[in-house]
C-alpha cells in the first residue's frame, strides 16, 4: 500500500479512512453495473489506502459486491497481511412494526450480504419522524450494539429532529 490515507477515529472507537469509497454508483440507478469489474476495481482503492466503504441496504447490489470483495481479499491472502476493511452501511426501513425480529432480520441480511460477523457501522435513517416507531428501532439497535452485532451506530436526521432523541447519543469524532 502506497501513501496511506489518513484515518480518523470515531467516538465509538471505529477507525475509518478520512476519505470513503461511496458505493452508491453500484446501485444500478446510474446504469448497468459490471459486477465482476466492480469487485475487481475495489482492490485499487484498498492498495491506495482507501479501506472504508460506504453503502446501504437499498443501494442495489452494493452490500453483496462489498461482501464478494471482502471474501476474495481474505481468501487470497495466502499468509500476507490483509488490510482491515471498514464497511459502513445504512438501514432505511419502510414504515411498519419495529419489533426486535424486524430489526435483527434487516441487520443479519446486511451481514450476510457483506460477509461479516458484525457490522462496523450502521447509519440509521427514518423517513417520517412523526411516526415514532423509529424510537423502537433505535432501542433494538442499541441492544444489538451491546450484543456486538453493531460496532458503531449513527443516526441520519435533520437538526430539528434531534430534540426527540434525548435517550440516544449522537457521538462526534474524537480529536485524538
């Protein structure tokens, strides 16, 4: 790896590249995706020190392609040092019941696609904050974080919504 990209530590301890590889382009919304070429091209980013990939459950095959690359990287290491990848994903559920089974099934689906045992970071987004079931979802996600399923949990919200999240902590970057 040449010219390592600076890393930054999030307040929860997760260390990520200061520059992220966004996988929105793999959603298919911008045209046909050559899946093989997409997976192959990820190696150049990692070789350049860009080891953090940002995706979402609704970015088409992005989680699957990250999982293929992640698996390929680990299986092809042949004793070489394999760089740690960070997979940041988003969960954007449809409105509906938010019991633990629903939340857990969504996170397990992402873990299966990404071929990981736990999720480095889940960014939660809810479309309609007048529907307070997002609080149930966050509560279950916080429990799953305590269980080790999620390492870092963040919420994507508009600033005026933060008032309703009094029991949930949005953590800034550490300065160290």
